[in-house]
């Protein structure tokens, strides 16, 4: 009788643990993708490089990203870029303040979720996780609604360049993508 109760308790605990882990699994499988000879990242298996149309619409500046990827419905994006801002020294705290101010100037509203400096792949990254809002244009019917996004962004400040790794999706998709975005940002690797 005691063995049956112990077996029942073990079974119940095992099922509870399995269900808890399954609830936190986003179900999105990641694969390592070589971005350049020195950089690789973890991306969802169904992400594809952006085509010329996507690049021209999402990155209309002269400075195109090193690489940019999107999911099949073109709502969730990941990009690697070189910032125009360079830092002659390794003052990450100062650079963090600068990049934070830039983010607040870029959007009408920013709700910061998390920020700081962390180590990824043996390198120190400045990171921000936030939700943003850009007001719509009341004069243009097709652009009236505000644009609400969820973003994870990391900056790698080096003497000759600042690399920017960015994950973006609509704010309504945050619950589905947040954990995957964190895994992607932690999965950045550099060839030594």
C-alpha cells in the first residue's frame, strides 16, 4: 500500500513538473546561423533573410544592416547592424546612457522592461528590453493606428565599431516571443 502511494506521488510530481516545463517552452526551435565569418546567432528555424523589399521598407537609411531576418508572416524580425556611433574608450556606462536616450528620442513612448550590461559569449553587451509606441498619422487613413512593438536590443561596443543586435515584434506577440528573444540574444557567438 505504501509503495503504491509513493509511486502515485512520484507519478503526480513527474507529471506536474513536465506540465510546468511544457508551459514555459515556447515551442520555437532555434538553429545556429552564420551571419559573417566572425558572428553566428541562434534564430528560429523558419526565419529567412529579408528580401530587398523588406530591407528597403524596414531599413530605409543609407546604412543597411549586416544581416536581417524575418519570420514567414514578416511580423517578427532579427537584425545585426553597425551603429553610426563609435566609442573611443570602453566606458560602457556612458554608452548605455547615450543609447537609452537615443531610444527614448526614437519613439513617442517607451516602457522599459529591463536594461543593463551583461556578458554574452565572453563579451560585455549593453542591453535594453522595452515596449514602444509610435503615434499614427491622423491625416493618413492607412497609418492612423499607433505602432506598438516589443524590442530586445543589445549593443557590443568595440574600439572600431558598435554592433547592434535587435529583435522586434508587435507588442501583442510579446507573450509568445519574449522567452525566444532572450534565448536569441544569449546565443550570439563570436569566432575567436
